[in-house]
C-alpha cells in the first residue's frame, strides 16, 4: 500500500489544509481529485490552442479536434470497445443513462413491458427508468439483496420474462461498495432477449471494464470519478444499438445535411453530440486515463482490498457502530458507510470536517436503498489509490472525537 501512494504527490490539493488541519479527502465516490497532468492539460488548451473543433480548417481548430478525438480513442481502448464510434461523450453518467432511457426507451419500450433495475441503484439509474415506465405504462421491477449483501440472482431469474426489455444495474454500489455479479446479470438478460445497461460510475474507476468480454449493450460512467475533469461523461453503446436509436439532442454537428424541411443525421458518434462539446475537459480526460493506466487497474483493485480491510478492522472496534458492508470483503470496493447510534450523520460529518476529514453524509443519492438498510441516512468514507492507512487513522480519530462529544 505504501508504494502506490507515492502517486499522492501528484495531487496538489492533497497538500492543502481544511479547517486548519491537513486535508484527509475521503469523498472519492462523489468525485476524485485531479493530478497535475490533468490540470496542466486544461490550462494548455485555453492558453495555447483554444478553438472550436470539428468545424474549422485552421491549425488551432484541427489541433483541438485531434486532441478531442484522441481522447475518444483512449476511452475506447480503456473499455475495449470494438470501435471508437461506440463512445459518446455526454456531461456525466446521469446524462448517459437518460440518453438511453429517452431514445432507446421511447422507441422500443411498449405498454406492459418491464424494466429491471436493482434495489441498490443510485438515483441516476433509478429515476430515468421510473419516469420512462410511467410514460410508457411499463412495469419497473427490482432485484433484491441476498443475506450476504449482494444482489440475489435467484430472485433476479424469477423477474426475467419475455416482456423484459432492458436490465439496468450498477457495477458497484455507491453506498456499500459491493461489486455486483454484473457478468451473470448480463448473461441471464441476454438469454431472456433483454438489452443491458451497466452503470459504471463507481465500478469503472476502481475495477475497469471490458465491454466486449462482458457483452453489455450500454455502459455509462463519468470522468470526474476517475481523476478527470467534471462535465464529461461517457456512454458506450454497441454500434447496432446506437444506430437503431434516434438522436437525443438536435442542432449543430449532429447532422450531415439540412434543408428547410428536414435533416439527415450524422454518423456515430457525432449524431449524439449536438452543439459545441466540453472540449477542454474531454481533452484533459485523456490525461486522467493515461494516469490510471500508469497506476495500473490491478494495483487499484489490490489497494482497495487492503485499505477497506484496514478501515473495517479499525472501525469495528468502536462501540455499537453500524457498518454497511457486504459479507465478503473481497467483493467490497473502496467504500465504508456507517452510523454511530444516537448521532445524526450530519453531526458526524461536521465533526469530521472540523478534524480536516472530508466525508459524505445523508442519503448518498440512493434514498430507497438507504431506507431498505433500515437507516435514515449514513456517513460514508470512500477511498481511492492515493489514500493511505494514515488517512484511515485520522478518520478513526475523528470518529472517536464524535464518541467523546456525544458521551457514548
């Protein structure tokens, strides 16, 4: 664990203080910090070749276009897409999921059909399907958890039918960090003739993904959760699936030919990227991908395993603490949610803040899942490869301060 955290020096913000204390950043499931290479890429674009892309034939525009499309190629290789045209840039994973719900869903979902999600979904992979099913008078079904805290495949099999049109499930929970059996979920959906969407917002930064090996139809994830800039999301879609879908937004760049009465849609991927895109941030996203590749996804997985075990070992010594974890810690990503009896999560978060420890509290945009755990909110620590056991020790000291203040 010590060698991998040599990378922490590349993140300027980690040398900062918060409330006069050295910053301990443990809110990586919300967004990750950015290395110098990403920050410099943003500055380089705006200082040295800022221009709109895909449209100009002058040097700066062509240079920007090349850099932007280079990022698409890097993303395609990172997830092992068959073609670069299967990579669509959006604002975030939320928009990527909405794109599928609005375009594929509106075209192919019929009254009486059903959509399957799971009980542990983030709101971004729940509400779009709720609203789609309302509009189309379809049925939304939920995969429950089993006793080990993972998705119940036996119950999932019972939910599948000929009326199942799409199964949309997270690769990793943002509450418990559980790595879902996504490969089997996709396999069973395909046997039933259903489409599949994977919400990789949490999973891709920690586990990576191979979309060809997995066989999913769609994948959504975000740059900002993997050391890249905010405002950049990715929708991967199988070429045949994307070609069957109408555009999501209309305007410039997403067309080949326009008359006063009609327009001809552009080829993939540009038919889904109307208007001027988030050029600088997409270009800087390339540096984030290169950085993760330098760290090594296997090393990130190994680091997650070690740091979550260390955190669980420490926090389990606290009196009456409630930890929300899968039974198998080898299926637990870098997330530890907890509650201290008699203390509101917001109070926990405020005391941690005073100690310089940044964590997330509340429903974590997964309110139904939190309620299913019997909680009215949680405190969450979430780790990435630049976090150390020393960070856990400081968080543990902050938790002991909570116990002291509340006399527990």
